[in-house]
């Protein structure tokens, strides 16, 4: 991991936490790995205090577990976690789409349209990496435009926790193209201010993504 430089304590704590969390979610640290405070503080170029605080926060999020005489051990995100997250997302992300259709601004609609058109271009080019990166932007615009801070915070956290799984899903043959077609339909429903259709299509989109991902995980 790269060394961290920050003047403010709060900023330093947040950055240490974010970097260790990212390393866990990207599986730089694997389930079962011990997270040694001194090693982490040396690699990040910080004292042990922000590392210790980050590990406490990661334990609250269920990503690590403190074991007596061993310290913090990585739990990571299990297949069951992924299944649960997709099931929860299917319900609350559909609600976000419904509220987005009600509250989205013209500027946000234009931004959402641009993302969909860029995804369609990259699907045509066969560049699934770009399609996947724009997938995050597509959902972020909907989270923001639903005008609910609790919903946005919850969904953003879920999205981050399954980042690696989402990348795997997009590599499945044909999924990127289908996902973008689903995005196009959701965008058009939101643009038409059709609350019920936006909600329905989003549920179907998340369900399809879940089925595709679990099929991929089972074949690994």
C-alpha cells in the first residue's frame, strides 16, 4: 500500500481506514490474513493509532474480526454476503429509482443519458472495463438524484462492498451488453417520470445481475 500524508487527524484516520478497506475488498488482503498494526503503520507511513482506529471501524463493518492473541483477522465478503447484498439492493435500489424519477433534475437526466450513450459506445467497442466503470457512475447519479441521504449512503456502501463481484459479473459473456440495455430502459423510464416502471425495471436489473454473478461464482 502507498504511504499516506495528511495534516488533519480526522482526514488521516479516514484515509487509513479507506485504504485498508479497499485492500480487503480488492482481496489484496485475503480472508484469514492477519492485519498487524505495526506492519500496516510502517507500510502506510503513519503511527499505530489511526491504524488501530481503522481496524476497529472495519470490525464494526464486519470485514475483520479481533481474535484473542492473534489480533485483527480479515473476514472479507463471502458469497452469502454477496447474495444478501444483491437481495437487499433489489428492494432499496428500486426505491431509489422510483424517487429519482420523481426528483431528478434536467441536468442530472442529461448526465445519466451521457453515461448510457457512452456505455453503448464501449459495448460496441467491446471494452467491458469502461462499461463496468461507467456502471458505477450510472448508479451513483440515481443514488444522488433520489434525494435521500440515508438511501444514498446505504447503496454506496453496498456498491463498494461488491465492487470485485460486479467486475467479475461484467466479464461474463454477454452480460455487459444486456446490462447496458437495461440501463437504457431504466433511463427512459426515469426520463418519462414513470415512477412505477423505473422501480420495476430496476428490480429486474438487479435480479438479472445477481443471477449472472452467482452463476459465475459457482463456475469458479
